[in-house]
């Protein structure tokens, strides 16, 4: 019984490391520039809302390229985020409304 509990506890602690959470990634890596819901505008940085049909039209593939390579002054996230996190945050952007 004790052993089972220990295994469950370890599994629960390990979860956040493996379950990519797009909303959490967006909140910690993107929201400072794009706003919590992707609607922020920062004229001086050419930041416009990203919850738009134009951005959704880029699709998962197009958004993955933008997030991975960046679009100066937006930083590239390849190497700062693992592939699962990039994929999760892209899905989050596609679901913004
Ligand atoms: C340091 C500020 C900054 C951060 C952090 C940032 N961005 Fe950006 N983002 C920008 C800027 C600036 C642009 C506009 C670039 C341009 O002028 O083309 C942009 C553009 C975009 C676009 C629109 C691209 C297009 O061509 O329409 C998307 C989508 C986007 N960012 C997603 C993200 C995601 C997802 C994250 C988090 C992983 C993120 N950004 C983090 C600054 C940032």
C-alpha cells in the first residue's frame, strides 16, 4: 500500500513536466507581449492582436514556424521551448477568441 502511494505521488509530481499545457506556456512566454488573451496592441513594437482570422489562417504549420524562428522583434522560441510546448502553445493560439 505504501509503495503504491509513493508511485502515485511521484507520477503526480512528474505530470507537469510531461503534459504540455498551451495556456500555461502562453501565460509565461507570450502574454507579456501579446496579452493574456492575445488581444494586446503595442504600436511601438508592431504588435497587433493575434486572436484574428488572419493569424488563424496561418494554421498550425505557419504558426509553428513563427514561434520557432521568431519574427523580429519577437524572439525565436526554438531552443527555449521544447517541441511539445511549441506545439501546445500553437494550439492555444489557434483556439484564442
Ligand atoms: C518580446 C515580445 C514578444 C514575445 C515574448 C512574443 N511575441 Fe509574438 N510577436 C511579437 C512581435 C513584435 C510581433 C510582430 C512581428 C512583426 O512585426 O511581424 C509578434 C507577432 C506574433 C504573431 C503574428 C505573426 C504574423 O505574422 O501575423 C504570432 C502568432 C505570435 N507573435 C505568437 C507568439 C507566441 C505564441 C508567443 C509565445 C511563445 C509570442 N508570440 C511571444 C512580440 C513577441
